[in-house]
């Protein structure tokens, strides 16, 4: 993003809107969707940073985020969140497989149309973000502490830190 500041700024604004803007989904839920999609796409940098951000947003609960990534069916999340993550997973793989039954199940679990919309848009955007990061061969630190710091910063400052505004 540093090599093309104008587009980098727009991408940061998009992330800020999706993950911090008005939504029926909490910051933690939105970061969890980003972490889940990034994990499914195998993008080390985005998986590390958004896993950490979701964990920090959930009060430091890395076990919850990792449980979702390992096995959504048994993860300790609400039925609403499980249904939204299932839709996000389909968007990640082949969005054309999202069926009316998926939407009906999400609604039955308590998701409204705006929450479904936001989950789909976050999943679609993170497919793009993941491919952008991987396509440019972004630096991907190995040290989990680096990602923990990134996640803490994202939760505290969002995607448009005041210094950059």
C-alpha cells in the first residue's frame, strides 16, 4: 500500500467502512469474518493480523477464533454467527453456491438482511484483499507476537489511524 499511496488510502478506507462503520455486526464479528475468510484463502499475513484483531476484539479470546478456523461446526459461536460464517465461507470458495437455504437459515438464526449483506461484502472484499497481499508478495512475519501487536493496533485505532488522516 505504501508504494501506491492513493490506492492504499482507498483500500484502508474500504476496510474502515466494512470493519468499523455502521453495521448490526460487532467489530469482533466482522473481524472474525475477515479472519475466517483469510484463513480459508491461506493468506498468512491477513490471517495473522485479522485473527489477532478478532481475538483482541473478543477480549483476547484466541481460542474462539482458532476454533472457528479449525471447525466452524463445533466452534463456540452463536447460531447466527455460524450461519453468517457459513455464507462467508461459500462466498470465499464460490459465491454462486450461496443458496436461498443459506439465507433462510441465517434469518432463522437471527440475522437480518443487513447483517447478511455485511457478511457477504466483508467476505468478498477479503478475497480481494487476500489476493492483493499475496499477489504483491507482501512481507509475512513468522513471529506471532508481530501479528498480536498488529491486531491490538487495529482494534484500538482502526484502519485509518489519526496520524494518517
